[in-house]
C-alpha cells in the first residue's frame, strides 16, 4: 500500500510538532511544552477526525510550504491564518476551520498569521512520529520530542498514517478572541513590589517586545519597582508566571519555560486567558486585571465548557 507522504518545501518560522504536552517532568528540567493555543489545537484535530492528543504542525507568523509527495491527505488549518492551496495547477484561497482533500503533487502554502502569532496544521490519521517522554511535543532548546527535537527543515519528508475517511467535509465558524485585558493572580512574591508599581501593572498598558517566543514574552512599559530583593533563591516556575528582573521589565514564562528561576514573581496569568496572551504579537499592547483565585477557577471552568461546546459542533 502506498504511504501518504508530504515534503517540506519551505520550513516557515518556528514550525514544530506539538500535542497537549508532557506531564510531571519538571524534576528533570523539562517543561510541559505542547501547543501554545490549546483551543485552536483541539479544533484542528477535531475537524479532521483525530483524537485530541494527535500531533499537529504548529507554526508562528509564517507557516511551511508543503507538497503531497505520495498518496492523499485530509487537512485543516486553525487560527487566524492566510494560506493558499495549489490543486491541479489551480491556485485557491484557503479557509481556516474547514477540511480539504488533496492528492499527489498538490501543495499547501501557509503564508502568514493575521495580527496573531500561532496557527495549526492537522491531517486526518496524524503523522507517523515517535513519542519522547510520553509526548510528541517538540522542545527545541532541550532537543526533546518528535523530529529529534528539531524544528521542521527544508526537504524533510514525513509519513502520514492511512486516511480513515476520504470524504471528511467539516467546518466551523469560530472567531478568535481579541484581547481586552489579561487576567492575573497574585504571585508568590507579590509583596516584593511597591504599591505604585502594582497599580501600574494593573492600570497601564505594556508593550509586547520582539523578545517573545515559545519560552517567554518580555514586556516594556512602566518599570516595576522591587522594594525588597531583585534576586531570590531559584524556585520552581509555572506556565504564565510573571517574573520581574532587576531592570523592571516583566517577563511572562510560556510553554517552553525554564523549570526554575531566580527572579521575583509578581503575578501569574490565569489559564483561561493563556490562549489570548500567546496570540498577541510583538508591537501590540497588553493590559492586566488582578482577580482572585475563586474567579480564576470559575473562568477556567467556563473556558473548558466553551471549548467542549465548540468541539461538539464539529
């Protein structure tokens, strides 16, 4: 039987294989990793009929140019993404949140994300990859995960599992959330910072700098003043925690964050707002709102319920 196979003609920017991440490995220095935008990851897999934890290609800003080298594929792209399909020498404008069936020599050109950062490419059946530490997710800095822990590169070939259903025709109308404000909880070192700085954090806007990737996001704006110690003994970190180094510019730890750090932690982004946070491109501004734990728990339950309702519509 002919294997379904794609070749990478252009790798794009930060294109990696991701699933829901790996758990409980902080003790050996490995973060969860996994898809940055969990909801869009789940939608892409559901559209093509996959299980929830099937690996997909996650890309940032510009995605890969892919060619069907052998066989056929069903695919879908989620996110706010511009892409074209070359089928039978005809160029078609692609639509996100919709499935497509392609054959040998057809191409998918993922041109760019629109005023966002991450998008997802899923194929029916999934990619033939090996798990590492129980996950397909790629953590490039540690060289851990599928594809030997590396980003996609030009001329690489990947096999796709046999298509289960060639006639998948699914779509969903979904509008990616826009940022009004990002809700945060008090961090473990909240009392290290002046009242004026805490007021600045929750009332003024902060610019997302160009120093942003899967590991972290450095912000610029009002300097957050530490009134106790600018360095602490290294402690464990979690995804979404906001550290403040001596220069006063906050750094938000993201999915590939280091597992320990010695900067005081003023706050942490709630899980329900993480997808919105990471889709904010450099040059845009964020505003934070401080809330209490009970509200954060309720918001996460609402986020899960909304996600499940979306998936049930597909």
